[in-house]
């Protein structure tokens, strides 16, 4: 039996653009209209219709035992034009947070998750000279409306990773180019958001979000591949945090670290990939893959938590999940990661919560609607919600705070827990 700490946050993610539908004023909506950008040719026009179904979805989340949800606000709804804030949209998110409170669910609010208002993108996005001020005005408006209602905040979700997907990979909207200036602007914007949110609520918890993974050299006998893998890992895990330190000295401007983890990648030295700093993620055969393509590696989570623990702030797993064809695979994935997570906590990792990615099936960026990550299955024709077996497995763990042997035998018969490397 594996037991988690009292007060642990058990949740799932709800990304606005992926599930709301009807977000037409951001750069991703335009991106979706161009042939070849989305693998299955779908768009987010309706998605899971969460914008209208959030009360139903939150009630279901509570029935499934969740006590927290990581939700994002759609910036382009709240500020569709550079000098216009949509009060109806802002009130909608007030209602969303109030609904979560009524259900006894702790909201963790993300201010900027992947999509950018069209006007912001046209002004240069995060590379634009006005980016920091624009974001500050947006944060001030949200803090005024929600600062007293929400304690937990992530100003910008996975900044380094999202810039890389846009400007290095060219797989997301934004255009290729250097990321240094954009990341510096993001660091300044985060720091201003930190002060704004703490100014409204002194006990606010404002965190930095980092996309992590185990980076392995394709050829473990090659010093070139080894250096390339280390370079990718340092950039992905620590560059934004280092940018904050350089810009703001000893004042860290974060109260916790949100760590997302999806597995491992192989990396090879690539002498002609200047834009990628001579390091290329590849599959086992050495063929190039996208930055977001990983292989499950539950044991690697322990290693990541040790690495990120060096910052001496609480950690929250803010994203961990997989798209599968058979839900039994998701059950095994969930159990393996939670088993390793609990072992890491036993060994001293200060982890305060776990958020499965995602609560609902949704529009999974370049993969479209075909990739189903949700604990809850969504029928795209009827919008009917049906919890998967993995949702009921997660329900039992959330409610009891334990991984019980009876639960294992019911949902994953024959499953064997991974043996910790230090056992």
C-alpha cells in the first residue's frame, strides 16, 4: 500500500483552447485553418464545448474525487482587442472559479497557456517591444477580478518549451527565429505578474512552470551525443529559471515549481542544426522527431524530481498523461507514475500535488481531436461525457490518498509496480 501526504492536491488539467470551443481571436484559430497544420484536419471550433458545459464538467470532476483543477484563462477572450477588455468574458471566468469553489475544488489558474491574442501576435508576440507591458495590463485586470478568489497561479505555462515549439521547430504559430529576447520578456512578465498577484493577495502562491523530460544520448558511447543531450536538458529545465535569476538576482519570484513530465527522448549531435544548438531529438533509429514526442519512462520521474528539488521550493506535477487507444494502457501509465511519485515523496521530495493531463478529451494542438488524453471520454457528435476506467482508478486514489492492492487488482490485474532503482 502506498500512502500520499495529507492535504495533497489531486487534480487534472483543463486547458481553455483545447476544450472550450469558440476561441476565434487567437493565433491558434488562424493556424488551424491552414491545410497541413493539424494532423487530422480538425479544428477547435467546438472542441468539448467546455465553455458552456463547465458546471457539468466540474460536478463530474468532484464525483471523481478531484480536489483541484489546473485551469487556464483564454487571454484572447478577456482582451480580444489591444485596448478592450471584454467584461462578459471576464465575468465568465469569475463564474468558472466560483463554480469550482462551490464544488470544493481548488483552482490553479494559468494566465497564459500557448495561445496568443491575434493583436498580441501581430505586435510581435513575446519578441515584441511592448510584450511585457501588454501582459502586465492583462494580469492587472485578471488580478482585480480573481485575485481574492484564487490563491494558486501560474502566469505562463512552460515558457521555454512553447517558444521552442514555435520559433525553433516551427510546428506551432509564431514563426521561426531567436528565442532569447522572447524568453527574457517572458521572465520580466512573470516577475511583474508575481508582484501583481501578491499585491492583491498576500498568501498567493505563484509558480514557474517547466516542461521536463529525461534526455538520453542516442549513442551512449558518443561524447558528442552526451553533450547534446545535456545541452537540451539544461535549456529545457533551467534556462527560464536562470533568466529569472539573472534579471532579478536573489529575488526568485516564484513560490513553487510546476513540473510537467511526459517521459524520455533520445538526442543526437547534429552539426548542421545551428538553430537547435547542434542537438536533435530523435527516435531509436536516429530519425528526427518533434520536441513533444516522448516515450513513457515512469522511473525517470524520480530523477526529475531530484533535479528540480535543488531549487528548494515545493513542487507540483502540473502535467502527466498519455494519449492511448486502450484505456488499460492509461491505467498502467497512471499507476506507474504515481507509484514512483509516492516513492520519491518517501525519499524526501517536497511534492504537494499531482495533475493528470487531461480531465477531458480535447483539441490536442497539432494532433487535433484524434489524440485522446482525457480521463473523461467526450463524444464529438453528442458531446456526451463518459468517464474512462482510468478515471475510476484515479477516483479511488484521490479519495483514499492510497494506492491500494484491491484497486490494482480491479483496474490493472497482473500489474506489477516498478522496482525503484535504489531498492
